[in-house]
């Protein structure tokens, strides 16, 4: 009986020590605000936008690109690309806000490319190619690192009835992501969320 009690005590001490080893090291505090800002999106040349606020779909026609046009991965392997010009009309809901941020969520779409996580993974029969999203300065956005594309909200209208708008000028292009590229369809989906500051 004493042996069982001693073994139970030893086991209890071991579990207590394990609990101490897994003690909390800190706290993460989340802060934020829900704002009434809601922007409708319209597309420029070559970009069609369907749906209503909060559920809009943007169709970008990438065209037909030759495997040879992708060049080498060492040289960036980028085909010319397609402009994605979007206009956001936030009406009066942008009051007190200065910036709109486009946050991409590739994991909810076709995912990131397995060879280069900066790129959107393509679906279809093409192999060794991804889709790159570029900002206004021509820099590739890192989709795997949750980089955002930011644009200023510009006040228009009158002081009594202000309106807020933003113009987003992005570019999308096929990018060689592997040594060998196989021709075929190369589509992708990239969900996004607009946030405001």
C-alpha cells in the first residue's frame, strides 16, 4: 500500500512539473474597430467586375502567352502582364479614413505556387508557371507573406456631402516558376478583402 502511495505521489509531482513546463509565456492583445466603410468596385479597360458590394468578382483576361515568352527563372521569367485598373467608390462611408488596403488570401483560392510562394498557383493543365501580382511600382507582391496593396482614399464631393474614392493600379502576369514549363490552361483564383485605415 505504501509503495502504491509513493508511486502516486511521484506521478503527481511529475505531472505538476509538466504543467509548470507548459506555463503561459505572454499574452497577445487584439485591438481593432469595425467601420462602416463599404466600397463598390468598377473595372477599367480589360477588367470586368460583377456582383454587389462585399461580393464582387473581378475577371482578368490573361490572354495566350507563349512558353518562350516566359524566358528563364533566372531572369524573372515574367510575361508582359495584364493591367488591373480598379476604381473604388466608397461614397460617404470613407469619412475619417485615409487608406484602403487590399489583402489577398491565396489559401482560400487556388493557393500559392509550390516552387515560389510569392506567386499564385495556377489550376489547369499548364505546369511550371504561376501568376504574379505587381504593385504600381512594378514590384512583385509576396502572396505567401500576406503583403497588402495600399492606396489612398481621396476625398471629393463637397464639404457638406463628401465622397471618398480610391484607384488601384495592379498588374498580373504569368511567371516561370520551374525549370520546365508545359503548355496548357493556366487559371487561378485569388480572394481579397478590403480593409481601411
